[in-house]
């Protein structure tokens, strides 16, 4: 069986993976989801930083950024969340 070079190597370094998706919701808003994931050398997720931005056709925007880290129980726990609402000038 061959070695999978895309996985962490077992050392103490962190690998950061970014996943970005774009879609249009039922109301016609553009939704962009940008997720950064930090993975340790054993392949476990240790932190995430997710930014979701929703842009309306009127020019309004809602940006939700959430930072989470792995807690003692092994589950991700939100440590900071910032929601910004930006209304277009009329």
C-alpha cells in the first residue's frame, strides 16, 4: 500500500487547509463560506476559522466569523464570534 502524502506526517507541526464555497440561496443572495482548518500531526482538527458572508442584491452584507478550538473533551468549542451587518447606502 502506498503512502498518502496529503495527510500530516505525525510530527508536531500543524497543516492548514482552506475550503471556500460560493452559492446562491433561495432569496438570490450570494453566500461565500471560507473555512480554515488547522490539523495536527496525528490528523486531528485542533482549530477552525470560518467566515460566512452573505451579499444581497440591494448591496447589504452580513459577515459572520467564528473561531473554534478543540476543547478537553475533543469537541470544537467556539472561543470568539463576530457578526457584522453592513447596510448599503441609499
